[in-house]
C-alpha cells in the first residue's frame, strides 16, 4: 500500500485541554471530515489504525460526555473498523507527529555526497551542449543576410539572449527601443525587432511594476437631453439582411426624446442625394426639421452633399467616435431589438 494523502493541523487552545483519549478520537474525527468524500458510503469497511488501545472499545462505551456523544453520532455515518497497533510499530504516523528538531549551530559541516568537480562538470556540459550540437551539425550557422561585424544568434538561443538583455540584474527591464539598441550592438538574428517587442511588451514584471505613461481617461461627455420630441434624432443603417420583397437594408431613425422610431426599408445603401430624398419624405414631412442628427461616420453621413444640405437647414451634425459605436447607443440598441424581431 502507498499513502495517498496527509493531514495535520495545530490544536486550538480548547482542544489542548482535552484528555489523551479525546485528543486521539479528535484526530480520527478530523481525518474522516477531511476525506469524507472518499470514505462515506464506501462499499466495504475501511480500517483505522491507532496506537491508543482504548479507542477500540468506543462502540461499547455506555457513558459518553456531550462532546463524545456528538462525535459518536458522526461516526455512525461511516463503515470502519478500529484496530490497535503499538506505537513502536506505528512508525510512519509516529514520525510525522514529532516536532522537527533543527541541527544546532555547533554541528559539524556535512560533507557533500557528490564532489564539487562533478557538479561543475555537469553544469558546464549543459551550457556547452547547444554549442557542441551546432558545431557537430556542420551546417552554416548564419544566413547570408547577416550584417557584417555582428554575431548570429541561433533560434534556440534567442530566448536566452532576450532574457539576459532584459531581465538580468545588469539589464534592468529596459523598454523596447533601449533593449533593441543593446542587442543590436553586437548580435543579430532574423525578426530581431519583432522578437524584442513581443518579449518586452509581455514581460510580467514590466506590466505589473512600471507606471503607465498614457494620459488619464477623460470624463464622459453624454449627449444632451432633448427638450421636445423630434428635435434630436439618432440614425443608422441595418445592412446585410435576408432579402424581403427586394429589400436588404433598413434605415433606422430614432427620436432621442420619445424613443419613437421609423424603420424605412431600402433595396441597398443609398447615396447622399438619395438619403436627402428619403429623409425629406419620411422624416421632415412628418416631424419637421430637427436640431441635431447623431450618426456614425458612414460615407453617406460625412459626404459634402449631406453636410451642405443639413447646413442650409440649420441642422447640427454629431458623429460618433471612430470604433466607438456606444456614442450612438440608442440607434445601436434599436438595431439589436429590430434584429430580434426579424
């Protein structure tokens, strides 16, 4: 048999005052709680070996104190047999229960088992083995594109060089440019700049310890709340839809005050002149001229024709930030709901 687990803990001040029998029984209770998932409900009884002989008569005891009664109730959930083994034969458990005694300061210095020369020889062999392998391969070490007066670093040694020039005590975790400059003084290998950048930017110590040099994030600038319906509109296109009666695009226009929306089906994305006609027929005719139009930076919305049309009507155009659709969140959320309906 082989041990599959060990468990120990320090007794609490209350447990220290238990008598020897209760302390021995406490050890069994704690072990059963620790490996309860393995022992409770087992198909065959398991053995508990103890060097405290009185525990083998636990099931026959007639008088139990309240604590022992609680433990006895807990033990009924397990199928086990307690057997006695003298402490002189219970060597493994007895050794683990002893407190470690460190060697005194006056103890003689132990003689190493392995001579120092053999240790150094094995280390030198490990260091020299990659070089020996390269020499014995009889292959050209450096590619023809190697710059003159530079030492070529083989692929298997690239990580070692990067670690020495970036993480060693003499390097000091420099940035990408300085680490690259140090390596390029005497060394070279293909993809040198890319490897240095990837290694430095993923260095755990640098990302955890170095302060950020970026400007702090500015305050949020929410869109103003409209004072009346259809004065501030958000619009967007819902594209690449399944054709329905020849329509594959929906022009979505949402009132930011009342959240009322118009869904205008189109056969394709309109040009700027077609967008003016659609807006005049479907929006201006019904709700009048708005004050502000919020949209993304689609080609129709940033065209000179559309800008000039809105300028003549006195409509202010507000564009969302690049790669930040949350600016026009109302239209994006309406598109999501419309997709669910479809």
